[in-house]
C-alpha cells in the first residue's frame, strides 16, 4: 500500500490482457472508471441498459484513448431475465473475467417496482448485482487474481434492512431509507461474498468502495442534493478513485472498503475506510444472502465453481 493520501490515477498498474466489466458506465463514476481502465490497457465491457448512451460513452473514451479496447453488452439490472442473458453474451466473446465492477445504481426515485416486483433501489443496487455476480461466479474463480468491486455509499449508515419487507409493501415508503438499505446491502454482499471466495480456496477477492460526495446524474431526483453537491462535492474524476483503487491496487485485500480520506469521507484521496459496525454483522449478511437467493433464483454453485477454479 502507498502511504496515506497519495494514491492517484498514475498509480493504476498496467491492465493489459485483463478483462473488466463496469455496470452503469455511460456517465459519472462508471464512465471515468471504464475510461481509466481502458487507458491502462484493459478490455472494458460497458454493461449498460441504453445502447445509444453506451456508444456515446465509447466515443468519449476513445477521444481520450484512441486505442481503447471496448465492448458493449446490454444489461438491465431491473429485469432478471435480462440479467440472465448477459453472461451468455459475455462468454461468447471473452474467456476470462478479471474485474467485475458493480457500479450502476439508482438514488431516491419515486416508489417504483422492477420488472420482477422489487422496490427499484434494492432491486437494482443490490439484487441485480447479486444475480449478475452469481451468474459470473465460476468465471471469476477461473481467472487468477480476479476481483469484484461493489460500489456502496456513505448513506449505508442509514441502512437498517427489514428482511420481511424488502419491497416496502407494508410500510410507508421512505426513499432515503430505501436508498440507505440498498447501500448497506452492498456491504453485506461484499462481506458474505468474500467469505465464499475464501471458502473456495481461490485468490479472487470481493472489495467495496464509496465515492464520497460527487456531482453525478444520481442526484437528479433531488434539487437540494444538486444544489448542496455543488458546494461540498469533489469532481467526478476524484470520486472514481476509490473504485479504481479497489479494483487495481495490488495491496488490496478481500473484504476491504475504500473511500475518500478527507473530512467525513466527503472528498480526498482514496483510503481504506471503515463501515459502521452494523454492516459487519456476518449473521445478518448470511440472512440477506439467503433472502437474495430466494428472490432472484440465483445460487452461487460452490462445488462447480471449485471444480472450475
């Protein structure tokens, strides 16, 4: 690990020969993450819902890195059937998977359900990525030194998940609480996933990151956030640094969490940070894992994965 407060884009190691998937890579942190990985030689798969936006994103990346190796594969994290199709398309063109970055997300929208009847924020931010990772689990284990990076948020501190009402069918909907729930779910997922990687005797690791406060399209549902972010947010390029460090720093260990090292983790250079204690509850993480398997129908096949690895 570098000394505190010094990690920058220049510290990203050469990524030539590696394959990375970045969900939600048409704008904001996902776009910067994809751009920087491609700039370091990785083949980057833009896993996105809107093909036109993806092509525009690819043009923007190639404007900076003309030789960028990019692939676009459709992915709708709000639809399990669409998620199930993604691995088939990915495997047809790629024989390995070095980095899976679960970046896409929605933030404080009006109450909405996914195609499968999940509250949109828990459905996209957690369950969609849970299903995607599970469907790629064997491929990750087959690839030496691979990583899963899941993007959480400082808002995880608000999270207090009700496993009996994940979709807010019995409670009055509170969009901020639902967002916090989805972000602490990202940390529970990372915790439980790392334990499963370790149990598979693999060097694949699960890591989490959060961007601090950044001005991105996520704030579009809140005028107050748009206004306040202009005062305290750091730019989107710096906001992508925790994700990039989690994905590429050779010193990163499984289960670690990265965020800005400045005041209240709002901005600054990426450092290893600590989630709230509640997010480290392994029993609850396993309960959420089981519930997620029930809801998505996706189970991480450990026996097959160990054999593949």
